[in-house]
C-alpha cells in the first residue's frame, strides 16, 4: 500500500463569528454546498452555516455557561470549481488541558478544516484491479488552491493558541496546534471556562 499521499491537509482554528463570515465569503463563486453529515445530508445555505457557527462560538465565549446542549459544528463542503468537484470537511474538536493532575472535564473549542492529500485512481495490471492514491494537487489543483487560500486567510488573522493551565503542581504552558484570532482570544479570556479552570491566555 502506498501511503505517500495518505492523510489530510489540516488547519485547526478558533475565530469570531464576524471573522468566520469573511471566511464564508471566500466560497462565494465556488458553487459550494454545505451539507450536514447526517444520513440525509441536509443542505444548509451560508446564513444557516453562519448561525450554526455563532451558536457553537457563543457556547464557549460567554461569561456564563449556557444550560443548552453542546453545539456541534460538522459539515462536508462540496466545491465545484471549473470542471473540478471535490470537497473539504469542517468539524468542531476539543482541545484538552490538564487540571490539577488530571484532564479537565471541559475542553477548549476549535474547528478542524481538512482536505485529503490523496486522489483515488483505479489501476489494473496482471495482479488485477486495485487503486492507488496520487497527489490531490495534480488532480484537483483549483480545489487545493481554494483550500490554500482559505487557510492562508485564516493564518493571516490568527496566531498559535498559547495558554497556561493548572497542572499537578504548577501552571504549565499548553501549546496545542490551534490558531486563534485576537478577537476570539479576548472573548475566551472572559469566558466561563477560563474562569472555572483559572486558565491564563498568552499574547494579545
């Protein structure tokens, strides 16, 4: 099995809803379809996706923890660019952190945006039919360029999330592979989770 092109290009981030709205604009002329990953693949328009992100964000970025359910943000994003059709995947993930010698029961939020590195190609030889994964950039260059544009846009407006949490005997810096914007950082600083666990965010 050739693992050369296996895996995903990934970016984990946490940005404000207004900043997220700007990210959605990058999909404007790409005939993007946002689908929930349920069995019927419910399609959402841009305003519904924005509302879902807002709900997700507010759950974590407010001073008082809401009594509602934990909001999930999970979409597959089908993109048609020129004659290409491909897609990304966006879903919420938790960022675990220590709390006095064990893992805290809550996790900090982020969104993982991913795009497969491999493109499945069917081949046949004397051993029969099988498939290999070739570099997606050769087969879906426009979609890869869009992914690159979106992640570049987010990276410009964010920096690595660095914060300190109470480990077993001292405050210890946490360095997750998550990027955060200054606005989101400001909101998290005053959030219920930072208050509950005495977290300290680094940077401005």
